[in-house]
C-alpha cells in the first residue's frame, strides 16, 4: 500500500472516533475565539489533519493514528464500511477548514466562527449518531451519476451491506 492512499474498507468506529476529535478541536477553537480572535489560527492544524486524512487516511494524521491504534480498539468491535464515502466526507472537512483558514488570514472573524460551528454540527452527527453527512451527499451524487459507480462498488451493491441469511 502506498503512502498516498485511503483505506477501503474503513473501520466506522475509528471514523466516528476521529469525528469526536474534530468536535473537541473545533468546539475548543470556536469557544476560545470568543475570548481572543487569535485562537482562530488553531484551525490550521485542524485543516492540515483533514488534508492528511484525505491523502493518506489515518497514516499521517495524529488524530487518525490515535483513533485507529488506541481509541477504536478499546471502544468496540470493528465495523467495516466503504472507504470512498468517508474519504469524500474528509474532503468536505478539508475544504471547509481550509476556507476557514483563508478567511482567518484575510482578517475575518464571524465567517470562520460560523464554519467552525458547522464543523461541530457535522462532526457531532457522525461521532454521536453515526450520521455521516458527507457520505449521504456521496450517495446522492452516485445515484445521479456525478460520481461513477466504479468509484465505490460496495456502495452500489446493496447485497454487500445486508446481513447474510443463515
């Protein structure tokens, strides 16, 4: 497996653990930004973490490593899900947090705070309720033919997602 690759399948427990870390980092940055706008620069490591996960999965992401190697094995049994939708979700996070960094660099405050709040909402949905908004968007794009079917064969084949009859 090369360095620039994303795992397929993905352990959903680890993905939800990463999302929990994103909640903590984003919420912490957001709350600190109300005390001092300078704390908005903490979005830089958040964005870099998303970029690392899009490019390499958990390999170069400290949060990804913590989730896959330490937390997820202690939280529960591995639950494998297709990787491409999770990578798409990470790409959305990378886009939002990179935009946040750009807005911070341009001197904006409210825009970055709104985007951080959005990250908190989406990451909370994933970590607490197993609702991956990026995965839902990915599915809609596949059904409309915008994302080719061969990108995620497991996403297309409902039989691979259903429990096998005894």
